[in-house]
C-alpha cells in the first residue's frame, strides 16, 4: 500500500534542532550552541536539498544539487552502467552495428501531463542535450539522429563505439512549453513558497511508489550543510570530495560512483629521464598496489582499476590483466634485469652510474590529491625509487609546470563521459595529453574508428604506459540514519520512491 505524505506536515515538523556539527574526525565543534538530533516522528519525513538559485532545466542548470535531482523528474533511453552496456529505461532494446545504433522505445508510456511518449521527444531532447555544456562532449560522437517510426530511432555515429548505449542517458523531456515535463516518477510541485516533488500518477510504477510527496529544502545562501542536516531539514547530503571540507554529518553514509578517473600522468617525452624508458614505466605499472592507493586516498572512496575503463567493463572480462594489488616481485625483477640491482647511500636503486630518482607534481587546491601523491610515493619507494613531491597551491602554477615538461609524474583527475571517451589523452589537441608519446594516438584512433579492438588497445596501453590509471572515485553521502533504502540503485535518488522512515510511535 502506498504511503501518503503530507508536505505541510513535513515542513511543520522541520523545526527541531540537533547536536553540534561534526568535523572531519567526528569531533564536536565549538559553536556556543547546543542541538539535539530529533527522533523522526512520522514515516514520511524525507526532505531533499535543492537551490532556488538555479532551475531544473535538465540541459542548462548549473547546480550540482539540482542536477542530482533530475533523474527523479526525467528518465532517459538508457542508464549508464559500469559494464558499459547500459541499462534500458525508456528503451525496450538497442542494437549497435558498426556506426549505427538502433533503439526501440517502450510503447504506451506517458509524460507526467498525460501526453504520450514517442520518438520525436527523443529527437527534441537529443538536440537540446547536444547543445548543452553538460552533455555536449558525451554526445559528440553522434553525427545524426533519424526517426524510423514513432517508436524507433536510429543514431549514426562518427566512430564505432561499443559503449554507445551508455551515452544515451540524457534526460528526455516533452519539449515546447513543457520543458519541465518528464516521464520520471515525480514532477515538480509548488504551493506558495513551498517547492516539493509530487508523485507522477501517469508513471508505469505509480502504484508501487511508497512516497506520494517529497519535500525540498532550499540551500541557497546556506554556507554549510551541517545545521540543515542536523535539524532534519534535509535528509541527505552529498559531498563529491572536491575540496577539504568533508564533514561527518551522520553515522550512516553511502557511496555513489562518479565518472572521475584519478590517474598518475607519466612524462615519457623528457629525453634521458627514467620515465622516458618503456621498461621503467612498465615496472611501475606492474609493481604498484592500486588497492592500497585507492583505500588510502579520498577517504577510501575509490574503486581501483588497471585500465582507463571501469573495472566492470564487459570487454575486459576475457583479458589477462595485471592485478589491482600489483606484483612487486615481478616489477623488481624487471628493474634488476636491466641493471638496477644496487642501492646507493640514500637507499635508491642504481646501476652504478645512474639512479632511479623521480618527482611527482601535485596541485594542492584539492588536498585529497596530495594524499594520492603521498600514497603513490610510498609505492615507488617500495620499488627502490627516490621520490620528491613538488606541491603547487594554485592550479595555474601547476598547469605551467606541466606545460614546461620538466617532471616525471603528476597527479591528475579526469571526469570522463559515460562512454569513456579518452580523446583528451590521445589526440594532438587533447587537454590531458601531457607527456604522452603520440605513437599511441593512432592506436586509440583505430579503436575509435572500429579498425581495432579494445583488446589491442589495452595491450598497447600496457606496453606503452602513457599514464597510470589508479581508481574511479566516489562521492560520500550522509544519510539520516533512520531512512532505509538509500543507495539502492544506479544513482543517488533512483530508489527515492521507496525510501522509508520508521512508523510513528
């Protein structure tokens, strides 16, 4: 039976106060004020953060808070998955044939206003999404869209892409004056100054929705989530760990995957240095323990990977890859086989005339990157390298150092598209091609054109080691400990219709 929520009752109950905000270690802060975390008294007390400083236009909103909420209102043809195949949402099935992707959509679906969902809405939404800054790169490989009939769409690609369905996760809207009309489980409602989500009675799963209404709390002008969360004005808060301001708000947290690849850039272009030698790069790639680096960096919010792709990518399943924990013995054997079997007075490997000394560039604007550098340094020292970390407080100084090219390694992070487009690394005008030999550009180009396979690319990647993939990182989500069901699904709010609080005592 569906649980009906009274939005007015929710808001009237959000006046309770709670305990002091926690700092990074969970210690009490000194604010001079005392708060007591309230015990929720109704089963429906769920409120999500948004900002009135931005709108809910799925193609234009600048707010990460509002963007997180979009899947509640809008659905897409596919939901991106770690295996790269995509999970159909509004699609019934999709087929990739070279540079052609044919998608059939589910029939009989309706928008929240009752209008029928047909293929022309996909075309309208695609054109809007492709012109937006957020989806532009992700959809850049699609050259055209053709409507076969009301329920069939053909996408023509510029380059073959085995993960093309993963890229079709742009939000579908009705178009015209109904720009905010979607097929999602909820629609935006307003009553005076109150903004909330109202269940979409035209949704195919309407009868299974536990929550009829969900409150929204305006975070515009709020400098910190501490008090809104502790006062139960918001039931959840997501921190992407983009800065040092992580605050432990709850005894209950969940992790949400991101498309952010944390990697170590390798300078193979600086002639005469150790990183310009392919077997040195190979030894490092084989020898480092990515699981340790991932678990010790970004508060442990990372999933280790030995390729640029996510660990679950289906085309990696039958490949022989190095383990995420590395092989220290094998890496040392490579170094010793090439003459680096001695140590100097500083305990650095040497061949008698040259030693394995390197440096690591890192920008400390995000201090979590410094922990990555320190953990990578520790792994290099196990191999016998002498390592110096060069810190830059400002990103412009860090970029300048990269452009000068006098470094061994650097700590990098890339937000990749859902179909894992690596063009920024492997093209002459790519913004992340620092230190990479152009030999591998052609290998990647052949992969993109369909002339080569993922297996061939990965083999060449492992031999060349243009950079060292470390892990895909995650966001930390603080959750009211009384709520159940959070984190069950593909995205943060994918299961929000089923979130539950204890029944009123």
